[in-house]
């Protein structure tokens, strides 16, 4: 009997270099703010959005780095959540009354 060793091995090559089984997306968003109190407030608002995994705002660059599940939320959705708590973003403006309620040190220039 011949040893009929058919190679059933398929090419496992994949051009996709992103990780599978995750819709993790990263985005950067400009958010106006002044101090470490702003930082906590902004990051808390971002992390409260369902699907957000990480949020890190830099007081110097005013940029927030976001890690989120793109099936659950979006940069737009997170931006709106941040604007709602008083901080203008590159996409959304905070309501005046919420902005006016921020502590004095947090009243960034609009
Ligand atoms: Cu502040």
C-alpha cells in the first residue's frame, strides 16, 4: 500500500496584520481643557461610554487617545459624551450652561 500522503495543509498566510477577534480601534481627539481636574473629568466621561477601553488626555497637547470597540461606539459618540460634561472637542461644542458650571481653573478659552 502506498502511503498516499496528500498534503491538506492550506496556506495559512494572511495579509491582515490586525488582531482578530477584536474590533479595538484607536483614535485621537482634540479636547479643550486646562488642568488635571479637567483631565480626570474628560477621561471619566470618555470611559463612561460603553465600549471605551482606554482614555488618556494630555494636558499639554490637549489630545485624548482613545481605545474603543468600534462595534459599540465611535469617535463621534465619545466626542459628544465629552462635550456634554463641559469640554469642547474638535467635533462638538459643550453647552454654555455646563461650561459655565465648571470650576474657574477649568474655564478654558473658547
Ligand atoms: Cu480643569
